[in-house]
C-alpha cells in the first residue's frame, strides 16, 4: 500500500528530508513547518509518531539502501570487520 497518497505535501517533504539526514527539526524547517522556538522540534516528534509518515520514511530508506546495494547482513559483516 502506498502511504504517500495519505500524506500532505508538507508531510511528504518532511519524510524526504528526514530520510536524507535524520534531523527532525531541520526536516520540519525544510518542509515548510514553522521554525519558531521549539515548534520545529515538537512538530518533528509528532510527525515521526505518524504511522503514514514513518512508513514513507522507511520506504525511502529502503529504496536508498537497495540503490546502494546495502543489506542488513552486509552492514553487520562490515561493522564486525571494522571492529576486529
């Protein structure tokens, strides 16, 4: 199911920005939400709790990982190799 259809344009922009840098406050500002005071932080937290937004972020991250050829197994193997 494509949850992107359930998102507002701002929510979709937030998900795309968050998937790039994992900073909720910055993603809120980039998506056009208010940047005054702590509202970006509060809004970011609220958006990350939204199932549709979270599913879109996960889909974007999965696409990026597939494009890079990164799998969980490969990541863990490389992490273990770096720790050795």
